[in-house]
């Protein structure tokens, strides 16, 4: 989606660095929570992620000395984004505790940029041309290849995860909006805080499973601090650079998650999963290319329309 303001080259580079680092960290953090989920359960993982993540953000940003750094500005949107993102977290944790490989879950999550393209129509008033409609349709066909009857992803947990990914796309769009008014520290702080009450609320659905092992304690610490750092980097990155420049890095988790899943759990993705994910990624990258073209044409038209510039050259 084109951004109203063009990022300066140095800001764009910093934004890319933040988002790339964030996805690397979140992959490790996701692997840690997948490891410990069978020991503590979904709800307890949510609560611990919230508590440790909140402490991490307070220390990382110095907000424990200056509370104004995390004071929300767009409070209503902040609240709804936090709640929906927590629902997304529950769907991923549920899929992992049910045995879905990390790489497979990231393959399903690759449809998020495509869903963002569709959601931008009613939410941001963006027009989508026939090329992006066609590529988006092709991307969703890729999803059907992955979750086809009889395939490795033909399981109801994948359906739950698909619904969560749709909500994740919405929260990504809302993060773009929040970046205009709220500081990255505030966006991340309240997201971490929200995981605690939501985790408590889902305790009847996901009761505690037991005490974590020594390795589980380490995984919990990685989960909390890693998620806090990653989401702070995401918020910072989206505040510095246009989403069209940053979105391709989201697909890096598909590669990293597959490698981690192979090394830690020995998970080898099915051929249909690889094929379907390739179609989804290709469609998403093409949509991003078209967004860049449209943004460039819009800037050129704006420059040509400025008084005193018409006819120059």
C-alpha cells in the first residue's frame, strides 16, 4: 500500500534493519514457546509472555522512569489491536501445542500480506487493480494447495490458524495507523500487558499442564524477552519506513522457521506445502511490486501537478 510520506534513505535502511532483526528474533522466540507449550499450556504461556515482555519493555525503553513514553494516544485503536493480536497469539499457540510444525504454520501465515491487500480496500480506501486481484486470487489458490484434502495440512487446526492469520493482517494495518500517533515503546508495552488478562481469560479453555523443566524456564525467558524485543523492533521499523519496503521481510520467517523446525524437531515440509507456500509468496511479492509501481506513479503525478513544475525539462 502506498505511503503518504516517502521515507528518507537513512530512515528506510534503519527500518529495514529493525524489521529484519525482529523477524529473526521472533522466529527463535516462537521456537522457544513451541518447545515449552507441552509443559505449561497455552494460557500460562500467554501470561508469562505478557509479564516478562512488559518488564523487558520497561527496562529496554527506560519507561519505568518516564511513563510518558508508553502513554497511549489513540487509545481505542490501541485497545482493539492489542485484543485482536492476543487472539492471534492464541491461535498460533493452539496450533503448535497440537503438533503443527513451525515451518507449516509460517507457510499458512504467508497469506497475511495478501489478506492485507484485501482489507486495505474497506479500511484504507485503497483501489486494487485487476493485476493485484489476479495475483491475490492465485495466492489463495496456493493456500488451497497447502490445505487440500488428504494433505499434511488437512487438519482443523490449520483452519483455526487461517482465521488467526486473517486477524493478524488486520492488526498489521492497524499498526501502520498507530505508528502515526503512538511511540513504538507504547505500542509494544500495551501489547505485552494485554497478554496477561487475555491469558487469564482463556485459562478455563487451556488449563495449566504442569511446572516447566529447567530447559523450559530458559525457553520461557527467551519467549518473553524475545517477543518484547521483536515487537518493539517491528513498531520502530514501521514508524521509519513504508510497509511496501518492509513487507517482503515477513517471508523470511518461512525459511528460518523451516530450518529451525528441521534442526530441532526434524520436521520436513510436505511437497504440497512447499509448492503452495511458493505460490503464496510469489503472489505477495508481486502485489508489493505493483504497490511500489503505483506509489511511484502517484508521486510523479503529484510532482507534475505542483505549480511552476509543469512543463519543466
